[in-house]
C-alpha cells in the first residue's frame, strides 16, 4: 500500500494546487443565483423548470452554500480526470514505470487549456460541476468499453463501477449523456463484428446508461426546448430554421471551438505526429502531403487568422469557407498521420479511436443553441489524451527532460496561483468597500465598483444587466436601493 502511494506522491502538490485554486476562485454569474432563494426553489421542485442535470445542479446548490464541499468536489474531479487518463493510457502502453513523471506531464498538458475554456470550466463553478464530472464519467465508460472490446471481461468491481457511472454520469450534461450511449452501442457492435457474439456486460452497461438518459430527458423542460418554447436553449428560431442553423454551426462555430481554440496543444500533437510520419516508410510525396496538412491550421492561425481577426468576419461566406476548409483539412491530416505514422498497431488504434470520438461528442451540439467554449471542454481533454499517449510512447528518460517538465509545471502552476490570488484579493476588497460605504452612509444611492482583474479567466465576473446586479446584491447582502456601476469593459483592439 505504501509503495502504491509513493508511486503517485506527485499528486500531493497537484491536489494542493487545485485546492488553492478552488479557494481563490470567486463565485461568479450563475453561481450567485444558485446561492439565493432561486437555488432553493429549483432544488425543492427538482429542477422541473430547468433541465435534467440533476447531479450537476445539486452540486451547485450545495457548493454555493458550503464552501468546504465546493473545494473538495473541485479537487476530487480535477484529480479524477487525471487519474482516469493515466489508467486509460496504462491499459494501452502497459504498466507505468515512471508514474510521478508522467502525472506531472499530464498536469502540464491540462494547464495548456485555452483561457476561453478555462473561464467557463475551472474558473466558474456552475460550469465545473456540470462539465468536469460529465467528462470524468465519459472517460471511465470509454475506458471500460475499450477493455471489454479487447478482453471481453472486467473485474466485478469494475463492472459495478461502470454500471453506477453509466447511470449517475447521465445527469450532468446532455451531449455527454448521448455520447455515453453512443460509445456503448458502438462498442457492442464492434465486439459482435469482431467475435460474432454478443457481450452481456455491454448490454448491462447500455441498459444502465439508457435508464440514466430516460431519467434526464423526461424532465419537462426538454419538451419546451424542442417545441421552441424555451427562452434560453432552442433548436430553431423565427430567423433561422433547424437545417440552416446546423449548417451555420458546422461551418463557423465548430472550426473555431474544435480546432482553432485549442491550437496550442494541437501544434504539439502535430509535431509529435510529424515525427512519426518522418519515421515511417511511406513514399516521400505522401509524407510531404501529410506535413502540409499538419501545418495547415497552425500556420493559418498564426499568420492569417489572428493578424486579420478573421474570427470576427465569419459571417462572410468566403471567410467561413476558408476557415472550415483549413480546419477539416487539419483534422483529416491528424487521422491520416496516425494511420501512416510509425506507431505500434495498439497505439495507432487507440489514438484513432480518441480522435474519432470527437465528431460523436459534438454531434448533438449541431441541434441546440447556444453553445460556447465550455461545450468543447471534452474535445480539449481528448487532445490532452492524444498528446499524453504520444509523449509517453516517445518518453525520453533523462534528468534534462524531467527538469524541463518540472520547470513547466512549476511555472504554469505559479502563474495561475498568482493570477487568482490577485483576483481573490481584488474581489474581497471591492466587496468590503461597498459594505463599508453602505454602512457609513445609509442613504448611499450609487456606488462605483471596479471590475476584477483577469476577467478573461472567469465567467462574467462583472454583472452587466440589472437582473444580474440585483442577484449580485442579494447574494452579498448589499442593499438593493444602491445602484452599482462598473467601468466599461476594455474591448480587444
């Protein structure tokens, strides 16, 4: 037991990091509303007028009232994602002889998360409690599906864990609920095609996931969504029909969120796959085409898209077409590079499976709007897994590489802690300021409050509408008659 603990001792500072971050991250946007009577009412009515994210919503109701619960759940699922990824890759590459180094590497890869996604996941508790547990459940189900297809059996406790996860994991995020059912179904089909027989464990898992999905989607709110009666989520509108909206999402929003948003980690993956293509024995001209494909999105992003602000011109048909064409070219190049690269069949198959899960994950997002960066957190985690597999396969032992990874880990972690320490101090100061002003002057009618620094790493930390300002004052017990004003948001030039 002691030996097992020592093998993963690097998790101790990582756990401390996530605990500190959970303490420093302020409640923002929907978090504040969940902490008022609204959250109590939603819990008492079991979210019948909201959605079927029963566990995610319940986590948020409790977390906004019990700080310790918020901190612990944040740490458990942040670490849980890492552990499931590590164990999943162990299944493919065999026993890990350098678990501490590899967990630190995985930690660094996760910290490459774009600020757009971070702000709506790790920087926003309402987003975290829905999307991170949902991804944790999906990764666990995916791991066991792959093990069942490969070996045809699980340990009894693994099967029990898969059943429980297949039910409870359905009550966080709709798209991941459908993804879980799809992955179990595909696994059952693949197993039958491969062995010409059915596997009862997959049928049990499917039944569990289906029951969980039924419980979620019997929430009355989904009837309103598909009937066009929801004020927030919609499948169509008067201005745009379903087919038109799906096409617009596919050609404009998907390239942005699937490819360009996560370009940093994709550049790393492209370099790693480029090396595998170089090592392969395929013809030189095929290598050249694959290199062009792998370089397409990074070069387009760095040399054209960013300098020309093309993301602001996606309403133009020509720009949208180029944007989509480059993105799909890059994605196909990733798949072909894995296929032709000098990788063992076992690793090649696993990476292909990971990349092919992305269209399945995002397919439900074609139907319902609005969508945002948080909806593609799962895609980013898949990229992390791909990079992690490739780096572990190419692992170069030596003090210089270990030193470099530790340097990156300490640098990234320190940057986040310092940044959110500044945010936390500013948040406490501005709240103390308005309470002091209201106490000293009961007739105070207007108060000018500062915005929090590094707003791009949080979800709407400044209440903009009168409704949000009223919720802000209610949660922090600020007299409602005081009008709060904020300096204008600085737009990117």
